[in-house]
């Protein structure tokens, strides 16, 4: 499959979208699969699968000249374009299942999942050509023509000059291996046990350039490569018990450990590339002229990104306990408690943060961002559902979830670092996926004259978004600081409301052909459902360019775009007509 998308990075940081600031993204998915199923006996089955997947992402600028990102202007190509990313995965999987009778009925299944080649290639052109960034935030700048804007601007009006950079190329491979065994043991007519174990090993991505680790001369890093965890055992235990033996009540419980894989993008974080020249921003009333040779300053102090050499494999410990009860009229009621503890999750941390006095522990060095597996998350939920199987008229399922999800970080590539890199636990707060209430009702109703209608109604509380000052208040070099007293992800998006419906009427032609015209209506009430991650949470867009620290970052009134979304998660009302033929 192949699909194209126009992306405006300006919308990610607020501001007005301009057409020339867009980027053209093209995604291509290629996959094939071959499966062999062997029936060895009436109780034994084996299935062998070979699968290949390739994902290609291309990102190109819409123009190479002047890009208008009003009220700012960029002269040069779009940032970080062009890009080309290709991910390949070759997989072999074998599943063997059989049944045996000893001390009860055992349904045993074991197998292997081998991924001998996971390949990741990436190319990023990090503004290899010269680019000028004109800031939008200096109220003292006035100009009526492009000529006056480019000849009378003070140096502080420039966000920076990037040039003589380099293309970042990354090629890496990895392999994954997993073995498992599962036994569903029916001890007696009332009790069933589920016992299993899974072992996983991931090599980590190997640099195709065969780079050797440096000697431990830097104050933050040693000379070893990062380790690959080799003890990733995941036990699975569960039970189902019928206390009365009549099949109408069941008690259930389960526990399991589940491992996550390393993000593919992690491989290029610690790649180096050539330095980039920046303008020195001028502050105060005595700003030097644009033509001043001193305007081109020395390169910034050395800094960079690195992956912690002591990373662990991220995993979750999952518990659940519940009860199911069959009610009259064929209705089944379920209630469960679910807890998920996330351990060794990925997050970033600044190793050389500046203090409030703008003095870093190592003043001669710049920012060093470490990507670590120190994130911890908790998910707790009460899940209640009621369902009724289809009889002559009605089938429905109703579910409600009351949940809370908290953590120290949302993603390894989440913009910014903890507010205080020396106390990451102070960043504990709701995750971006925290939806306190969720209600879903789905059902099928057989109407008179052979018509049938199907409906899905989904209601969900708003998810969080982060509120920031838009400036570097604490001097750690990152511009995602929060106002005093405001926790992480303190904002809340609007709730979502989605109702989809279908009406169909089958017609039979003879005994072997059925024609069923359908009418689908999506988002029946045409309710706008906004993406929580697109909300603008910046109280101020950045430091005014003619004001320097420590005045910079003083809380100002929210701008006109604060708390407003820029994207939706469901389209407007849509009508779809179709015909289904079964023969």
C-alpha cells in the first residue's frame, strides 16, 4: 500500500500554517506471508509461518526557497528534509499444539518466533544548506516590505544561521529470538489453570559502520558498549474457577510479565554529525549590526546525545482479577480490576543541566542528553461490561472503564527533559493516554421487513496535554519548562463523542446468492473530536528577542492559541453506500 500526507511542522509549535512550510510525507508498506499448516493427528497440529515486511517513509520539502511560516520567515529548505527511512523485518514462526490426558486434560502449545534480520536504514539531511530563521517575537521590529525586513533587522531577530552541516546516515541491523510454552490445564470441571513461560532475546541494533566505543574520557560516559539483557523470562499464570459448578458464575485471575522491544529509532540517537554554525543572539538596546563580523560567533560548546550503557529491557507486570455472572434473558455481566506496572521504560535526562544561576556542573561543555530506561508507569482500571448474544431481535455489548495512568515520561522522544534532571520523580503525572472515563455501546437490531441496523457509540473523557511557558526558565537548555506549581500534562482536552451506524437489507437470489445493500453513516451527529496531542499548551511562544535572562520566562497572559487544538481524530460526518454479494 502507498499513501501520501502533507505535514506542517509549524502546527506542532503553534503559529499560523503557511503552505510553503508544509512537508510532503509518503509512506509505503510492502508485506508478504506464507503459511503451512500440518494436521499431524486429530489432537496435534503444527503451523509454520514465513513473513516479510518493509516500511518506507520519505519526507521532502515543498520548496527550497523562502518558506513562509507567518509571522516568522525561513530562507532555505524545510528543517530536517529530505529524510528517508526504511525498515525491514524477516520473521520465521513455528507453533506446535497438542492435547494430552494426565491428571486432567492438557492443551499444550509451544513454539519459536525468530527474527534473524531486522534492518533499519535512515538518512536525515540536517539543514545541510544555509538557512536563516527570522524570529516572530520581537515587537520592536516593524517593516512593510521584504526588503526592509531583511536589511534593517537586528541580529537578535535571527533565530540562528545553520550551514555547513552534514547528512546523517544510519544503517543498523538486529535480531530477535523468542521461545514459549503454554499449558491450559483443565484440572476438573470447575477449575482450569493457565501456565506458561516465554523467553525473549534482542540483540540491540548493530551499527553497520562498525564504530568502536571511545575511551572513557568524557565526564559522563565510559568506554563500554551498551549491554543486551539476556534474562528476559516472562511467566504467565491464570485461573478460571466455577464456584457453584453450574456454569453461571466464574472467578478469574491472571498475572504475566511482558517485554517490550527497543525502538528502531534509538539506533541513530548517538550518531555524530558535523558541527553547525549559529548566530549569536544580541540582547538589550546595544545590538550589533547585521554586517558586524563578530555576529558570526564561535561554535557552541561540545555536547550531544548518548544512550545509557546500562539500559534494561522495558517490561510490564500485569495483574487482573474479576468475576463473571450469567443473568436472565441471556445477559452476561463481567467486572474486573486491572493493574499494569511499567518498569524500565524509556525516557531522556539532561546530564549537564544549568542551574538557576546559569552555571552548569561542567561549564566548558554543552548539553548532554542521556536516553535511559528509568521510567516507571502505573495503570489502574475498573472494567465493567454486559453483553447479550444475538437472538431473534437484539445483540449488544456495553462496556465502561474507569482508569488512571501515571508515569514519569510519555515517550523517549518526548520534547524536553524532566523539569529537574536531578529529581526525575518530581515529574510524575498523568500520561498522554490517561482517559479517566470510557463508555462504549455496540449492538445489532433486527428490524421488521428484513432490515438490520448496527450501531457503535463511544464516549471518552478528554486526555491530557502539557502546559509550558514556551521558554527556558530554569536554564537547562530546553524550552519545555512548566509554570511554577503546574505538574506534567496538567491540561485536559475536550471529551470525544463518536456514533457510527449501518443499515442493511439482504436479498436472496435462489439458494446460493445473497445481495446486501448497505448504508453507513459515520459520526452521525457531526461532533468535532479533537486530538489531545494537537492542543497548544504554551502560555508564551518564547522569550522576546530583545529581553534576556533573567527577565525571559516571566509568565505572561496566554496567547490567542493557548488551549486550542489543531487536529482531529475522527472525520466529519460521512455517508457511504455499498453492496455486498455473497455466493
